């Protein structure tokens, strides 16, 4: 499994980090988008927790790709 951090619109005011997690085998693609509404913090905390668990190895995927946008609108999020 590989976890990579990327960014949409890097270097701009709209810089939006996201993670791509690839399993070792081909499979479906699943996407988690959190923080669409900046005052709804539970989804952002949950997405960050999943990223942390994937990066530290306590959670993993074997097949496919998982894309996590943890804070969809960082300009308006309260976290
Ligand atoms: Zn909402």
C-alpha cells in the first residue's frame, strides 16, 4: 500500500491537500470528500483520522484506490 499527499491548486489561495492511497492490487476507486460545509467538523476529523491510520499502518487497503479530500473548502473550514 502506498499513501501519497497531493494538492489541488498548489501555491494559490485555493490550495487543497488530498491523499491517494493505492492498494498493492488493482481494484475499484473510492473517494471520501469531507469539509464541504466548513462548520461541519465531524467529517473532517473522521477523514483526518483515516489518513493518520493509513499513514501509520494501523489501517490499510489491499486492492484498489482510495482518494481522501479531508477539507474540501479549507478557506471556510473551522478546523
Ligand atoms: Zn454539509
